[in-house]
C-alpha cells in the first residue's frame, strides 16, 4: 500500500471521527448514551486504521523470503551486453555478481504479494533495490542509490534453485 493511499485512508477516518463527534455535540438530545455510541464508533474506526497501517509493514516470514530463493539472471534492457547473477538463499541473504566476483552483498528486507525490497552494499555505499513482482520467476527492478539517483529498470529472471546458505561452510 503506498503512502498516498495510507494518507487517504487516514484522512477519511479522521473525517468520520470528527463527523460522528460533531453530530453528537449538535444533537439537542445529546445524552450520555449517544455520546458513548459516537465515541465507540470513532474508537473502532481508529483501531481499524491502526491495524490496517501497521499490518502492512510487518516482519518478513520465512516462507515469503523462500519464495524469492533462487538463482536470478540479471538483464538490463538499456545494456544488452550486461550479464549478471543474483543469488538469494533460504535465510534472506543475497549476492549480486556481474562476472567479476560478488560485488554486492545484502538481504531481502521486505516482500509482499506485489513488491520486494532488497538492500545491498559494496562496503562503500548502500543500494535499495525495489522490485515489482510480475510472477514467481520474474521481477522488474530499480536501484535507489544513497545520493537519490534511481537506475533504469532491469529484469531479474529466475533460472534455478537457490542455495540453502550463502555463508561459508565450516569444516
């Protein structure tokens, strides 16, 4: 849910709460029972709003991140010669390899039915990768860099299963 949608929902609930309390104040009867009913409606609306807003920004569940687990081929339509590989393991960790070795390491920070966010670092800067999930094997993504710059769209296509872990195996 976008912040614009959340703001719209919030303003509608504020209007509902204000309207119900104002109608009780204007009422000539305005007895305590009417006030309690109106306050109960406003409280119910506010609790629903809080549940809606905070329910959408939840912690990542293992089965969701495993949905992205795999080997992903990276293609950039504006750079046809580019050939990269991203790996996402069962523990949400990821690497980004453009052929000269894994340049970026990171993790899957957020995923829902429509989008995913992967945070990567090259130990110098941090890159937020925002992806729109097209299908279980296709993501359309953009990088957002620390300086505010946004990359051109690139495509991640699942080409195989991912590793169980990206950590070095201990003997």
